C-alpha cells in the first residue's frame, strides 16, 4: 500500500506532481477563519447602466460554546 504525499509548495525545482489540498481540509480552513465573497453585477443597454446589484456574503462557522456579542442573545 503506497501513501501519496502532496507536492510541497516551496520547492526550488519545477513542480511535477499533483498539487492540491483535500476538499475537507480546504473547507475546514475556510470555515475556521471565514471568507468574504463579494461582487457587482451591472445590467446596461448601450453602455447606459440600468440596474446595479452589489452582493456581499460572509461564510464562517458558528460555535455554540462562544457567547453571542449581543446582550439579549442575538437578533434571532
């Protein structure tokens, strides 16, 4: 049985093997630290902007052991 070792990021020679992070590790890191996704969508006709949508989302994990910062327990 062989174990696949990922190629390290900082190597002096060119990378030859598969580079990647397992999806579980990536999701764990993103949810532990949080990530912000934002974008703008503009609908225009003849270069005249008609509608602009700004989208912002924060993805993070929630722990029940950490108390809410609000005095009454939160908005919900």
